[in-house]
C-alpha cells in the first residue's frame, strides 16, 4: 500500500489503498493533518464508502478524533471506522462518538 502524502511520523503509519485507509501506531496532533490528507485522497477516488482501519492504532488523541469526525460529517457518514480496541475504543466512547465504530 502506498503511504499517504506527507506522512512524516516516526511513531505511526498511514496508508491509502483504494477505499481503505489503514493506520498504525500513535495518532496525535503531529499526524492529524497527514490523516486528514489521507482521508481526502481516499474520498477523491469517488468511492461511496471509505473504511478507516484502526486495528493497529495504539493511541488516538482529540485532534485525530476531530479529523475522523469531520470526515464523517463532510461525507455524510460515508466513513466506516473499524478495528478500534482498548484505549482507542474508549476514547471514541468517552467522546460520545462510540456509535461511529463498526466491529
């Protein structure tokens, strides 16, 4: 899978493969713009639905949560969020966004 444009984070990996954006590592303010660009690239392909795969994410802060929320809002819920576990899943639930997660 090709890495997302501008992905310069040593503690994470963001890859776009057609309709899937796969993310690994720690997602914090330093990668929020790279995550937003990756989601933009995926949606620019014209797909009706994009999957954001968080299976390998160990940490997610509010800045990246906002990027995910904004992408879902901008694209009328066409972003499916899968694979959130542990502390990452807890962040979604604490923020009131637990309902966006798909198992």
